[in-house]
C-alpha cells in the first residue's frame, strides 16, 4: 500500500470549492421549496422570500445603497456582457465610445471587441509594468462621445488592484458611466459602493466559495441600461428568466460569510501568499514576481521561472498533486502568450515560464510547505533539459 498523495489546490482564481454552509443553505431549494419565485401562492412565496434575502446579503457585502440595485445573473460573464452591451444600447443617442484596459478578463475584452465590430469605438488603455492602468492615458481618451469606462477592480492573472476610486472620480467629473468587473475582488477586498462613483459592478458566485452558474450585476440607481435577456418581468424587468433560486440562495450565503470573514481571511491569505513566495525565492534562482509587489489581491502569486514553459511546470506539479495554472483558466488551452503579461511589457521569454498560484480559505501552511518541497526539483529538472537555460548561463 502506498500513502495517498497530498492534494493541494492553488487555483482559487479559476474557481473555488463551494462551502459546506452554502451547500446546506441551497439544499432545501432543490427539494421541498421548489416553487417559482414569481408565483404568488404558498409554493412560490418562500422562494421569493429567499431570493429577497439573498439580494440583501449581496447588497450588504458590496455596500450598495439598496438591495434593488442588485440583479441576479448566470455569472460573471453574463454580468459583464449585460453591463457593457446594456449601456451601449441605452446610450446610443449620446455616443458610441467605450474605454477599457488592455488586461481585462475575456468576458469584458471580447465583449468590447465584438462591439467594435458592430460600430463602437473602443480605446484599450495600457498598463504599467505592475499591471496598473495608466490614468493619464485614460483621462486623455475621454471625448464627448464616451459613454462607458470599464476597468476591472482586481486582475485575475496577477492580482494587481486597479485604482477604481480615482477612475470613478474621473468618470463622475466627465459624466461617463463606470463599470468594474469585481469578480476577483468581491469577498477579498472591502467595497462600499454607496460611497464610490461606480455605476455598475459584476460579481460571480463560484469565485467566492458559492455555486457555479450564478452571479450578480450591481446597477446604481438611475443608471440607464437596456435588458439583454428578454422575456418575462423577472428581476424588476432587467433580466428575464425564472430565477435560479438555489443558486441565488447559495450566492447570498457565500456573500454573507465572505463579509463576516473578510478581514481575518485576507490576513491569513496574505501570510500564506508571502510565505509561498519566500519559500520559492529562497530555493529557486531567476524568479520574477509578476504584478504589483504590494497592491495586490491577498491570495494571488504570479511568478515567472526564467528559461521555462509554464505548461511544463503545471503538468509536473499536477503529478505531485498540486493544482496551479498559467495565467487564467480561460486562456489556458490556447498557446497565445498571456495578454496581461504582454501588456505589462514582460519579456516574451519571461511570460512563457509564468505560473499563477491562487490560494484559498482551505489552504494551510503545510500545503505551502509541500509545494515549496516539490517545486525546486521540478524546476531544476526542467531547466536542466531547457536549451534556453544553457544559453542563459
Ligand atoms: C472568472 C471571472 C469572470 C467570469 O465569471 P464566470 O462566473 O465564470 O462567468 C469574469 N471576470 C473575472 C475577473 C473572472 O475572474
């Protein structure tokens, strides 16, 4: 008999494990409480109550002024599509110019590219070497045809936090809507939307220990937006389709727990993240930190191992029971170099060997010790085989 291999999941920016408390909260809505939240009889009423309660919980985590500003969707991707296309549709008569960053998640980037083909003007503002958007470029890009700025709160690949308060102020001054994709930051960074100039904000259940296939879009009161999903009068007429009651309940529960634990969790994650980085750099040479050294998500560590291919490292880590990723789950499977690291002007050779470790609430110091134990021999073995390593030395 062989001992079972340790399993260490360090890919929490791709998805998280749904919490037991969340599963327990959802369970009744798959069973006894099956009514349609739009039905006014006794079968539907408890479903409606649960959806309303979840809306309160999401609003509370985000610091929204009112729960009516929260619209449930099928996830982060739909929220991003809804925000951007919905504003473009609603503000046609005002203009057709959108400003975004070069490092957005594909849900935003590809929506903007699609709209560019449909006749919108899109400006992709660059970032500095740490992945922080260039605010002066953003300011200069605004014209009287600009209707929307969409810049993410925190980047999924490198964890860099974007200056959303400053962007909000700029947008407010110019009378332009500001959407932010907060899928990676919700539950990890504090938010207080009633005191921020943010018109629209996207979140997703499965990135904060809730279920997959559910998310929300915050729409500040008074923001003009055209529904994208047409049908019945669900979600205050903004998003048609029978509510995913169990999913919405799960998202609400996940938000409630995330809010309560945010400070303690953030401290713990930061410690583990920095402990991992120290462990790696104390044992391995030629390592590059990608992303902002301080102003970064507490759980995200993206490092470049010079002379190597990230995929090789990931596959070898997988054989040791460790789950990590190159860049984002959404771009792995393609051989394109990361658009995020490219926009940061990282050397092509350094981009190749980049690996993202994203820590989660279940991880322990022992997990990190295990990774710091198995990684150095993998890197050594791969470098010994790498023709680039010979040249580099
Ligand atoms: C995961 C992710 C999304 C997509 O969310 P889904 O719920 O998976 O559709 C959007 N933006 C960012 C930053 C993400 O990390």
